[in-house]
C-alpha cells in the first residue's frame, strides 16, 4: 500500500464506526486508494505486462453476475475495447488447454478481434 493510502486509511480508522462516511474520508479513500490498487502487484508477476481496467463509478452501467465454482457469484460490468486493444491472450495452465485455447479464439473471433494472438501458457498444470 502506498504511503498516501496508508495515511488515509489510518485517518479513517480513527473515527467512530457510525460517523458520516463523507466526513470520515471514505470518499477520499475510494478516490485516491482505489486507482492505486490497480497497480499493486506481487513482484513474482513483474514479467507480465498486463493492463488492468478499473471502473470506479458504475452508476451508468448495469451490474451483472456470473457463477464461479470457487467464489459462488462474481459481479461484473460489460465494457468494450477497440478491436486493436488486445494483442495477445495467454491461456493459463489447466486441464484441456487446447480446448480452452479454441474457446478463447472463438470468443475473440465472435467479437471481431481478428488480429489477436492466442497461445497456451508454458507453465505446467498441477491439479
């Protein structure tokens, strides 16, 4: 956590739980800390040159939900990208990697991402 976020969180925690959220600085925490969270990443993943998308205000978007075998239900919002925004997709380790690769290729083709390379990860899968 950055020093700026740590200071804000610390100042928020000094207030009583029933205080007005605006006066406690919750808004500042969201505005300042949330965008910085998109850049926090464990050093072990430093070779990944990924981009993360952070949507802070979803008031004008419809919140949707999808099932997940581990977490139960995952909330999400639909976002669109220009067709040249995604250059490569690496299908992570797991069972049936070629089938999953084909599914990603179909998904991309269906959405007109024709210049996106899809490959499977070289990392071995261990169940």
